[in-house]
């Protein structure tokens, strides 16, 4: 449940505002979760394409045919880049400092959006804030703060999971003697800590949110219609193909390449060393296939995402089983109640979603902490600043690459790696 803070608001907004087939989207994204969980073996997320979703929410003329056309075209381009090996070339050419800048910007963007969700009442279908959130109530600010405190107590900053993983690895490598040495100090305290750290905080918060949704509107029970939604092939006109490409595919492609492929490759190798090192080719192909197939039937254009992967990791996801279970739940909901789920989610406490999104964004932003040199940090911060202020990962990427190349050119012809100013200072008697 760690990446639902980004998944639910976008899907719900498109369902209510643009008549997206939620049942079909649940079934297809659930199948994507099952396949990617089994194939990659890590909690590889399936997220909506955010740039396409933003255009659809803000533009009333950008309907379901245009959404699906943009998803199919984006998927086709990514598939071609993958099978031809061009995506691998792109991955190798982009420096790590630029990738970290994109991740930092995306993480901070998630965190800022999350704070907005917590502090202000949201109209998700229109993607607008309506006013300050009251302190009391079933979707009040006080409850959101309680959720946040609970998650901090259970998950901390993530160091507990890393320590437990190291202990388990050392136990496996060194045998029972090492295990006895680890557990020798405060066994009772250690037992309670393990129980506390193993609590599925995101799942518990989400289930509580569903209960609160029915408490806020008890008549929701009567709005549920059982059975899957009708599934049919979407009819896409020539104008829909044109608008989908210009308004949806063009702004989405850079974001998909950078955040769904390049950043996910880097992040997975950081979080899961030894088993999370996937090729950019495989990620590009899977994203392409998801959209070339699913969008024809009305499923929301989807991709992988560094933010979703960070969210899964933050809340304890360590294998593909967690997203596979999530996928099975999506398929079951899509077959049993279909689009009726939108009525339930429309009463889900938005402040609670904001809390989940906040910690997912922070986890993603913290991946940038390995930029140890001033030069790398400079490039990363320029990239992140431009991405945040300009609201465009593409603009941030371009500026980051320009700054990186200029710093490299500055070193050409120099006898040492010291900048000329430093050489002049040290050479002065």
C-alpha cells in the first residue's frame, strides 16, 4: 500500500472528472502488478502517467480517447527505444548527479503536494484546494497528524529496516553464534522492536481510511453495484490521435524516460543492491507493453515510478510479493465492484492520503544524499531547483546537463582538478 498516496488521487480524479473506466483500470494495473512483481522480484510499482493525467484533469476537451491515444503512443515510443537498445545508451550517458536532481525534485514535489493535501480540503476531480482543513472531524488535521506520528514510530527514517536486513544477512552468513551475539543485548526490548517495526503501517492506515469512509457516509453501502465494469475497445479518432500526441505524449515522454526508466534503474540498484540492478531496456519494454495493450481497452496509461518504488520501500516492501498481493487485490476489486469503488474512494480521508504521499516523497528525496562532492551537489541542486520552479522535469534535466557539461569543459586543459581560482590562491606567496 506504500504507493497509494500517488495512485488513488490521480485515478479518482480521472474517474470522477473524465469518466475513466475504474474497473478496467483496476484489472489491468492489477495484472501489471502481478507480472512485474514476479518478473523483477522487487516492489516495482505501477503508477499513472502523471503528465497525461495533469493535462486531462485541467483540459475538459481532453477526454478518454485522447488519454488512451497519448498512452498508446508513449508506450510505443518507449517500446521501440527499449528493443533497439537506445534506452540503454540514454541511461549510460546521463550522469548520476542529474538523475539525483530529478529524484530530489520529484520527491520534494510529492512532499509539497502531500502537505497541501493535509492542510487544505481538496476537490480531487478539479485538482483544487477549497479551504483550510478543520482540526477536528473524521478527515481533520488532528487525525492526519496522528497518522503521521504512528508511521514515524513504526517506520522511523528507514534505518530500522536497514539494520534488521543487515542482521539477517549476517546471521545467514555467520551462523548461530552471530545470531546469539546480536540477540544477547536486551532480548525483550529487541522482541518488541521487531514486532513494532514489522507492523504494516501503510496497510493499517489504508484499511482505517476505508472504515472512516463508510462512517462518514453510511449510505455508501447502497451505492455499491456488484460485478465488473463493461470492457470495450476505445474508439480513437484522427483528431484524438493528434491531440493525444501533441498535448499528452510530447510532455509525458521525457518524464517517462527520466523518472520511469532512468531514475528507477538507479534507485532500485541503491535500495536492493545485488538483485535490483535492472537494465533500462527491460523497464522501457515493460512500460511500453503495458500501455500498448491496456490503453486500447480504457485502462489508464501507466508506468513505473521512482516515487512509488521509494514509497513501497519506505513502508517495508522488500520483494515482488507485496506488489503482487496489491495486484491481486486490484483485480479482485475490479471484478467484484468495478467502478463502484470510486464512490467509496471519494469519501476516503484525503488527509490520510497526504500522509502516505508525504513519506513516499521524503524517501525518494533522501536518495540524493550520496552526492558527496560539491560539484555533484551543485549540478543536482540546479536540476532540482529548475524542475520544481518550472514544474518540468524536462527543463530541469536540460539545465542540469548543461551545467554538468560546462563544469566538465572548465576542467579541460587544466593540469589538476583544482579550479583556477584555487590554483592562483595557493600559488601566491
